[in-house]
């Protein structure tokens, strides 16, 4: 969708903002441009809608050289969201959102109807917020309106310049979650500028890590964190990149441990025998369909009755595909030594459990798989013996 070919931007004073930049962004891909202030990431983005003209090189949008396109027409085909939003203070939220369709000749009623749909999509009820003015909104709400306005003409490309940088951390995380939900629904091609590596990792399908006017590494978030291409990238992503990688490493079935399993209607005596035979102190409890119900401790099986009488509900669980960071957080939240993992496409079919040891192994396996360009299932981890 977007292709840079040997693009350079050099100013009259000799400053080179972008130096011989070549990379591609696929259709529907969200690419985060991350780096320190003055590294060229915003210049890169602004060259896509010709707010800045390159000194040399070419930029293509859906195969078309943008230097041959009228800049005004080009910008109407590209959504643009900035940190301070830039809403018109004299227009209502609904009319702000309908601005671009109206400029494109869409009748006012139809443009406002489209605006109402988009406000609902970004989590703002148009019947509540549509007739308000920007000054009557919170910072997070204004950012949502900015995103809705950028999407109003259904552009194939969305440019976002630190759109969530001016709000507090709690609102920022909420906006990131909402944007990920929105992107999953609309699948736009997005260039997203940020100076925050955690935001870049969380949002991006791929990350472009900028040095001084150049991209030092262009890769998937997990690869950037697990296998930095240069010392500069390693320093930029930080010494805690292993912890950051937890957020982009999903739980896979191959990561799971298989504990003893009993059924709700099993006699406690049978459950006790099974736990003794396996030398286990607890078992996962499933219903007749194999769905997760809870767990039972070995000491609670030494009575009469059925497992149903003594089973405890399971609070610490996640669907397969959730991140290792979510798994670690769930363990801490519930003070649990393990969490249950269920099939994300079912009502709770039990797949296995994740323990601190298997979580660590999953992270190591993921890092090794990226380094060797293989699947995690193909990685054979070496273990380090402890003591004798």
C-alpha cells in the first residue's frame, strides 16, 4: 500500500531529516515509527500526504507515485490524526466528524449519518455527544472524535502523529485498547508515530526503529525485542526488553502443562486414588463436556461424596492466545502458582495449565524461534542443571 524508494529529505541549512529511506507497508498493516525526538519519524509520515516534500526519492501509495497527485486531493484520501486533535471549536462533534465527506461533495444529511456511525464505532454515543462542542469533551473524548473524523471518508491510509501523547496514562491505555479494537474492525493501513517503545510494541504489526534519519530495524515487535539488530536498537528498547516481550508473546497449546484431571461427578475416593498415583497435590475439575469448572486439593478428596461437593471455582484462567504478560499478571493478581488455559473458540474447553516454569520456557522458546526463523514447536530448549 505504501512504498518508500530511496527517500531523502535535506533542508537548506544542510540538515538531513531522512536519509535514503526505503521500506514498504502492506495493505491493512499497522506500522509504528518509533525513535527519539528529531530522528525523522514525523518527517517520514508527513511526506506521505505531502505536507513535506522529499528532496529525492519516490513515495508510492497503492502503486501510484504521489508526486503526480494533486496534494489537496491526496490529503482527502488519507486520514490524519495529530496529538492536539485540531477539531474546529465552532463546530459540533457531529459536524467536525462530517467535515471531509462534506468537502468531498457528500450531502450534509448523508455526511452526518456517516459521522454518527463512526462516533458510535469509537465509543461515543452520537445522541449524547453529537451536538456537543469540543470544549465540552475530555481530552480522551476529543482524541476519539479526531480518529472518527479521520475515518469519515473511508480512507485506505491513516496517518497518526503521537495521537495519544497528550492524555494521562490511564486514558492513554484505554485509547490504545479502543484503537486496537477499531483497527481489527476496519483494517486500515496505518503509519503511527510514537516515541514510546511500549506503545509501539503494543500497537504495531511491525515496528520501524529510527536512529538519526535512518531505520535501524524494521521487524515484528517480538523480533525487535528478542533479537535487536544493532546495539543502538538494544539500548533503545531497553534492558527490560524481555519483560516487554511478554506482552507480544501469545500462549500456545504447546506451552501448556497437563495436570491431573477429574470430573465433577467422580467419587472423591476415585479422585484421591488418582492424585496419589500421580503424586499430585491438586487436580483440575472439568464438567461432563470437558469444560473448565475449577480445581480440587488432594486433602479435600479424603472424604465421602463426589468431586462436585468439594471443588472450588477457578478464578485464574485465560484463553489460549492471550499474552504471556496477561498470564503473569493473572498469576500475581490471584496469588496463583498456575493458571488454567481454555480454548478461545469454546465456552471453556480445558487445554492445560501455565505455570511460572512453563511461562519462562514459552518466552525462551519464542525468542529462540524468532532467532532461528522456525516455529516455537520446533525449538528444543537446553536446560541448565541446578546443583547435584
